[in-house]
């Protein structure tokens, strides 16, 4: 390196295979490249090795050759998050916006909000994961944050502010499994359903909780059921309750959330008998003010019942959904059936309930093997007779 390195902001790295790579006074590597005729710089995170800098340089060259190289944004991640949320707010459902805003504000911005978008790499994504792990966040929460970051990067790429998604690079990296080694969230199932329902203090709350346990519907879907959505042994999910306004909305969490859910006929009979003269378009479950129930009120009622019944205090209302899915799996229902009932993808069902599905399959295989052994041991003994024949 040059003797003037201490005075220069950056100096070239010596070597035949280091063209375009410089060493900054801070100790980090910086990569020079051109995008749309402009000289641009990529600052490698502190700690990167020369080999990693070379790999990034080659990645930038490949993007340029493919015509996908964008002019790096001077925005910080925090500024990019704010712009993305404001752009999406008019078209997103209120709960979608709230979820994305809170996830970014609580988990992403504190960790990498100061990082420039142009400096985003898989290492920054890994940092978000590491910080969330330190805070004891569940794997599902971390997965949600990674999904939000992926959506943000896609938005930046579409606006030519980012060349490639560092989230994709992180997901494909060998370190991903190590970074995501969080304790798997245990699926909580209500073991004492009768005890729980017996401890619910209000009959209407008990009916809502019973409906959720037997149908696997999300709380917003249960509270969004209209009288017309109750058939003979079936509940039609055509929308959900808009939580703030407490009115029915045709929006659902996903397109596949609109579905017909099979339930016991006795349940649908009970539900219709509870609203004999109601208008078909009215909500099935109404609070005293004529609007839908506040979700928080139902959740608090569920929590009190769990406590009064002496059940696992970590149970939440969402356990009703897991309880329904677990029951169908142990009844021997197919994964496709369970996915259809829940309004989830088959992949999600397999990932969420893999342990239970494997346990049921192993149990079936063990019973079949035991039956075969029993049949073998119960065969009549072969008797030898004269001439070598058997009877």
C-alpha cells in the first residue's frame, strides 16, 4: 500500500485479483463500480475479509452485466422504512399496516436503521436476527421480521434503489440455519376443553370460544361471522371483523382464508337458535352496543377462564386454532383437509404441526406392526404327521 495511506481516505488493495477494491482508513474494504455511468462505492461492513469483498465485487459486476445494477440509495434503512410504510398505507389493510409498522419500529430500525440502504448486506440481516434472539423473541416473530425486510427490499429494487435483495442472500447462506437456531415455538393445545368452557364467566363468550375450538377459525373470523354464514354443519368464512370499527369487512388475511369450514351440526344448530329472529346480514355475535365484540374483551375472558380452570397460563386464544388442528390430525384427517379447514397452505400446516403428524404416523405404523406380530404368534401350530405331511 502507499506510504500516504494514513492521509488518504482510501487506498487501493495490492494484488492481481483486487481491481476495484480499496481499503478505507476505518479498516473496512470499499468497492468502486459504475452504475448507469456514475461512479459508486459499496462500503463493506467492518470485519469483512478480502475474500468477502471480492465476492461482493463479483456480484456487482454480474448485476451490471445482467442489467440489474441500481444506483445505490443514500437513504438510511430507517428513512427507507418510513417511505415504504407511507407508500403502502393507502392500499394495505389497516391490520397489515399496523403489523408492518410495529415490526419495523420495534425490531428492524433499532438494529440497522442507521445503515445506508446502499450498504445493506446479508450481514445486516443477520444482525437483526441476532438482536432479536438476544431479546428472547420467538422464531415466528423473527420469521415475520425477515419477511417484512424482504418486502422492503423488493420495494427498493422496484424503485431502482437497491440492486439485489440481501434477504435472499442471507436465506441462501450457509449460516442461515445457525442464525435461526431459536427454540422452536411449541404448539399450545388446550388439553382440558370442558374445564375451560366451564370456567368461562359469560355464556356469549363461551359460545365464541366453543366455536373457535370446533372450527379452528381465527378470532377475527369468528367475530366476523354473520347469521347468513351459518349453514347446516358448515361455517362460511367470507370476511372478518374489522377490529377498530367492529364491523364486518370482506377482507380476509389471505385469499385462501375464504373457505367453507365443516363443524358439528349441533354447533350450527346452537348458533342459529341463539339468534332466531336476526337479520341474515347481522353479525352472529353482537355486543350490547349492537356492534361486534372487542377482540380484547374476548381475549381477556379467555385468559380469566384459563386462570380459573387452573390451566397452563401461557395459553392464548390462538390455542383454540391449534386445538382444532390437533384434533383433526389425531383423527387421521389428511394434511390437505387440515389446511383447507384452517385456510392455510399445506406447507404451513406441515411446518407448524410436523411433530404431531409424525407422531400419528409413527403410532399407526407401530399398531400395524404390532397387529402383524400378534397374527404371526397366534397362527395354529403346524403338526407333523406320518409321511412328512403337515396338517
